[in-house]
C-alpha cells in the first residue's frame, strides 16, 4: 500500500495523523495543517489521518 503525503502551502509535508488538526466546531469533520492552520482537502486528510509512523 502506498503512503499518501500532502505538501501544504506553508511548505510542511503532511504524512501522519499527528500532522493534522481536527476542526471540531463543524458537523462534518474538517482538517487543518498543524503548522499553519490551512485547510487540507477532505480526501487527502482522510487518507493521511489513518497513517501512523512506524
């Protein structure tokens, strides 16, 4: 299985759940970059949040 990564506009490489911050004030989960708070596209965030460093 290939690993999903996403390069945020701030330059941060998002690879693992720890790199995402959940925005809980909305009914549908949305995710942001932990470094800058930029929203991450939903499909990408769902894949990244299931990855754990090994």
